[in-house]
C-alpha cells in the first residue's frame, strides 16, 4: 500500500514538473508556433504540437528562431541545416518568402546572414538568416510564413558548358548562353521546348545551376511582443 | 642506404599528399590583396572564387535582386544586381558611395560592380527601362551594411 502511494506520488510529481517545464518553455518563446507542410508528402515534420517549429526535407531542417519588429520592417529569423559548405540562401525572388498577416500577404524586401554555426571539423553546418518584410505587425497577429526553397548562390560567372551539359543530361531541350562582357554574369535561355514558357525554362535551368531544393516550408505562429 | 631512400620517398609522398589536400580556394588564386584589390574586377582577380551573398535587397520596382557579395579570402565586397524581370532592362549595381556598373541585360543576367577591401559597405541597385549612369545611394534600394 505504502509502495503504491509512493509510486503515485512520484508519478504525479513527475507529471507536475513536466507540466511546469512545458509552461516555462511556452512562455520563454515570444511567439507560439506550429508548423505544417501543405504539399510535399515526403517532408518530415517534427515537434508538430510543440512551440518549436522545425521541418525537415531532403536533408535540410528549417526552423523559425524568432520574430520582432525593427523599425518599419518586421524581421523573422530562420535557421536551417546546410547540405554542404556552399553558400546556401533562401530567396532569389521576392515571392520566395511570403508573409501572410491576418489574411494579407507581403513579399520579402531583404534577406541577410545572421549567424553561422560550425561543426567540430570546422565546416559550417547551420546558417541563420534574417528576413525583412515591409510592415508593422500588431501584437497578437496571426502569421503564416511561406518559404519555397533553399539554393546555392549563383557564381559571378556561370560555367555555361557545365550547365548546358547538365541540361542535356536531363534531356531538357533547353539551351543557355552566357555573357562574355566584363562585369556581367548570369545566363539566358536561347532555346526551349515549345510547351515550356521562357520563365519556367529559366527557373528549371537556375534550379540545376544553384542545386535548389524546393519544398514549401510553411510556418504558422502568433506574434507576441516581449 | 636503401632503407633511407625508401623513408625519404615515403616522406616526400606524404608531404605532397598533405599539401595537395589543402583547400586552395580564393586567396590561392587571387591576383590582389588588401587595398590593392580596390576598384578591381572581383571575377578577373579571382576573389569571386569563394564569394558569398551576405545581404540581398529587393527594390520596390520588383525587377531586381540586389546582392552584397563578400570574398572571405580577399576581404572585399562588391554589388551584384540581377534582372529578375521578364524583359530586357538596364540594371545598376552600386557599391554604395564607391563604384557602380550599368548594363542593359536580358532576364537572368547580372551586372556587378568593382570590389573594395574592408567592412561596412552596402550594395545598392535597381533595374528599369532607363539607364542610371551613376551611384545609387538611397537606402530603399540598398542592402544592410556588412
């Protein structure tokens, strides 16, 4: 009888401590968040029901690390694991990062490096980027952040033959050309299948060039000012 | 003597293998260093070999992606502007207060400025139907400082 009571007491104490820890964790974070992925069935979700938003796909784990108002911009900090030590980024167009606030959408105005984390071998393993959106967010607003992809920054001079080879290997029927002038870079699409529009063909080639990994990471959270 | 030769050859092989496995990026091929890189082309000097985009700005025109590029090996920065529109446009890439490049480019093409040694620079720029022959310095079209 005494043993049963002791076990119960221990159990309730543990439950109470766990509850307190969870409460502190929730309060400690300035915003509450849940994560969801709307399209890709291959994406792994972790901590779906907790306040930590973390999504993993194709070897990249991404999380929202914080959010706050900075002057006329609303800043969201996003951290993600790196597939390798190249220069991985989150946006190449404004609509690659979209913030929905109470039903209204805003595209990104600026992205930048916040922090790099290194492994024991000295190689960068995680990167944190800040994302700025041109709006003032009111306390208690419901936010949804859409991130389309991660990719490696384009080189200043594209290796056109190498890119063309990769396009040919995929039987894309896309032909690209690169500028030769000084202080000019990038590439253009000079030939494509008739069924593809130029924009899609360029995006296809760019994804190959930049090793893009596409998966809509969608984060839902409520903004609570400190 | 024969033993000495073997030891010597193995030692040389180890040294060659060790040296050849060093990451020879950026600085190993850079043709400039320090302020000697100022107002030079980051691509032809080799500084762009290890370049990273540290800041990106999207001006209100919606036609350009403005990037602040950074070479860790050369410790230089430069501006790069990408035409993200669907037509040909004039693009301006300005390293704020210092250098600019202007080009008429097709969609997906980029223009970049010359580079400058040291910290605390912003990249500015835009794309449009008219060329801007000069520095773009207004913050609405500039990245943060790095």
